[in-house]
DNA sequence: CTATGGCACGGATT
DNA sequence: AATCCGTGCCATAG
C-alpha cells in the first residue's frame, strides 16, 4: 500500500499503470515557476527563490527530466544505454569497424553460437567449413571478439576465458601476481577447481599463502562466465554497481552551482505534475445511475488512497534527505573518509517514525552526488566506510608493508580504536593482501634488488 | 614466536 | 525475528 520502498523507476511504471486503469485519477501539469518556467511540484522555486540565510540544505521534489551528465557519468551511461542490447549485437557494434565485408557474416555466425555465459561452444574449423572461409580468417575474427568488451567473452572454455580476462588486467596489477595467476590458470586449472592449493604450491614451488592469495584474486576479479557479470539479469541482485548503473532517485548538487553554498537536494518524482482525484469525475459521481455509483465511488476512493500514499512517500523522502544532507554534509562534499556513523534508528527517532519506515525509504534507492558519482543511498548508513577508507590510505602510503597490528595502532593514533581482527576483515573487504604477501610480491617483482634503497632505518 | 584466517558468540541493527 | 558486525579464541603457516 505504500510507495515508499519503490525506487523512482518502479514508481513510474506503477503509477502509469494505475493512471491508465483508473479514470478517477488525474495528472495535473500546471505548476511552473513564474521566474524560470521550470516545472515545480512545490513552491517556492528553489532555483529562483533566494536560499535561506542558513547553510541548511534545500530539499524539493523534481520531475524526472533528462539530466546533463558529467563526464564521469558518461561511461556508466554508455553501459546503461546498451544494457538492453543483446550480447551479440553489443559485441558486433564494437568490432564492426575492424571487420571486412567478408568477415561480417563470420562474426555474426560465431556470435550466434555464444551460449548465455558468453562462451563459444563451437570450433573454428566448423565455422570455417560452414562459412567457406579459411581457418586463419576465422581465428582472426575470433580473436577480435575475445578482445571486445565483456573481457573473456568468446573463449571456448571457462579456463580460456579467465586467461583472457587476466591479460586485460596486465597493467593494473603487480607483475608477480599476474605471472602467478597466469601459471595457475594455465597449468593447474583442475587443482584450482578442487581448491588444492597445497598441491599447486608444491608444483610451482611457491609458498602456499601466495597461491591462496592468487586464488582469491582470481575469484574476486575474474569470472568463468564473462557475460553474466555484465548482462546477467537478477543473478547478481544487490551489488553496488547494479544500482549505480540506473538513474538515481535523488540528486544532490550545489545551489546555483556555487560550490560551498547550501546544498540542493532533488527527490525525483516520476511525473512532472501532480496527481489528484479528478474533480470532473467526482462531479459525475453526483448524477449517475445507481448501478454505476458503487463502482465509480470505489474508483474515487482508490484514487484518493493513491494520492495520499504518494504524498506520504514524498513527504518522508524529503524529510529523510533533509536529515542526511545536514548530517553527512562533509561526506557529500568530501570523500568516503568523511562519512559519519549514522544509523537508520537515529534518523527514525529524529523524524518520529518507525525504523522500518526509514529502512524502506533507503532500500533500493540510489543518489547522485555533486561529484557526479551515483551511489546507493544505503552508503550513508555504512558504519565502517570511513575506517575502511583510512585503512586503504594507510596501505597506499606505507613505506614498508604494515601488519594488521601496526595498522590497528596507526588507526588508534587517529582516534579510531578497532581490534586487530577487525583490521584484517576490512583489509579483506578492500582486496588488500596480507602484509607478508605484499612484502613477497614487492620483492619478486623488483627487477634488481640492488637498485632498491635500504628501507629499514637503523634504530 | 608472529601474523593471519576461520569459527562462533553476543550485541547492535534492521 | 533475522541479519549484520566487531571481536576473542584457536589452529596453522612460515
């Protein structure tokens, strides 16, 4: 009965359906700002009216209009635009320019045979025969496909796919890790599947912890089913990326683009107008057949309920964002490290509503920050985000690999007291390897140890 | 002996 | 009521 838990996109379809079905429901499109002509759901117009002298954020409702996207958003926007395109077509668009006229049907033929995971079940020889092309030509096309966007797509086996994906990461991971992961995937794939790390370690003559680190890396960053990560529907339901791809439900920007000023929060609503019970319909109710009256008044009742629910949703969302924008201003302007611990319960208390109300309001929503980043609204309630960010920074700036204990001590100096065990958990979440492994990696990837200055100061 | 990960417990949060 | 989170204890690798 309540619309609160629905993100704007779903609310839009729900309301559109109701609007079509119920004649008593009417969409009024008449509120426009006399100053700027912008459509408004609420006065005063936040763009034209002077902001209050305080720093308080201005929260208002805004119709979902096409937004101007910052460069940072363009990439996700691109993904989104193509999200509904079938995989084969998506790939064909990328490699199309590099294909000759003769290669085009070959590519289409191959792409049609990709299974739902993005793997290619057929053999190049078979394709060559069917297309009356040379084997080398087929392989050239296949290679092009394999280097197209969902990395690893078009590989014949999960193993091959993983190797291709690994290659695409060459520049962003330490060479030692790259080599190790490559060796494991190439030569010990079955053992990896069985998680027999000890055996792999023995054969490669590498410490077991390193093998485990590499296995974790593979598990975290590569997928045997390349198409799923990008196209799988519902299989990866609640990742941060999933919500980041869609349009936000809320946007925070600077009032009048003047950075440093008050914040402007827009809660998007599906329509540029407002819903009400049609007065004409109500008038018609007065003089109509007795038989129809029952049905018509039911429709009116239903329509009234919907407008009420919608108002309630808007009201709650605005009050919620008011609190968040005030409380987390520094996080909105700064970065992860500035997030203050804030619980749904606190907000519920401040707004005098039930906790579950806040949970519903936050669930599934995403928000665009002034920086252009789109993040889940739930991020404002992440208790440990700022601490994790500090851990990341500490490791990034370390001169020698810090152990979890040392990190814990360093954090304590910043006034954050967490147990060593907790640091380990955060480190894992961040995908940072243990200190001893980092030390090893640094050592083995160093070309010549001699070129390295002594880094342990005599004490 | 030290550093780290797994398990599980209790308290907070949803 | 179910889930999440920080933490202590213990086993294990190096």
